C-alpha cells in the first residue's frame, strides 16, 4: 500500500468512528466519559488533518529537499561556552 492509500484508509476509519460516536451519543447520557470519547475522537480527526497538511503534495514521488552544507570550517567562537557531552564544562570539576 502506498502512503496515500494508508492515509485514505485511516480517514475512512475515522469517519466511521465519528459516525459510531454520534450514534452512541444518542443513546448514552451526557456524562464525563461520553464527553471524553467525543473529545478524543475529534482530536484524532484534527491530528489526521494536520498530518495530511504537513505531508508534501507529491508523496508518491518522494521529492527530497537538498540542504547544502558549506565546506568552510565553523567559527570556533560558536563553541567557546559549550560543554562536552558527558564531561561538563571545562572550568568545573567533576563530582
């Protein structure tokens, strides 16, 4: 399955879930648990919409944006106050 097919499948299942929650809401009392179920289902729908928006338009062709990294060395001033991982600051003693 392609990513587009997977997204469509998830969207169909979310639509089914929303319909089932609406039917359940008709039979259940307006209690805290039912409000949670409605909120969680709505949150899933919003999250899926955000995911669809964040994906590139042509997911199938896998367009990759190239990032160029300069060959010039970094400015050593960037690292003056940096701590070495696991060692801490060079001016402090380890416990």
